[in-house]
C-alpha cells in the first residue's frame, strides 16, 4: 500500500507564497515521475507541474515563472514552491506519483486559497 501525505496548503493573500510538500511511503519503489495537479469545482483536474527522477520538469504555462517544483529522491518527497500567487491559483492541489513503470498514486488533496 502506498501513502502520499501532503502538507503546506492554506489561505494566503494575492502576491504571497506557499510551499507544498508530499511524502510518499509504503510499498513504493522505482519512483519515476512526481508532481502536482489541481482541481476547482466543476472543472477537470489539471497538471500544475511534474518532475522526473532525473530532474526534468514540466510546468503548466499558467504557473511558469511563479512556481518551482523540486524533489528529494532520498526522502521520496516532492515540493511545490508557489510564489506570486493569484486568486485563480485557488484549488485543491493533489500530489501524484508514478512508480514501478506503470503504477500511479494520488494524495488526498490540500486546499490552497488565494484571496484578492
């Protein structure tokens, strides 16, 4: 069984910063991609950022220049540093992990609310 424990969400004013963390534990091995998606009510879950085990990153255009994704392979942890937050960044953010080639796991989600 795989557990993804997210932390760091909360309420922040526009222009502020938050840092999300997600630690993977349990029967998880050969982690390839780790990342973050987000979802707002009535909309599909969308990619925010991913990072491979080799450090290659992919960020949504809407967050480029403001968000940074990083990971600690020794701790099986992925981070999302979010700066210059905007109200439209408000969403539930979900941690995502792909491991053992084809298996995936999702976190429970953490709420990020940006007030104007």
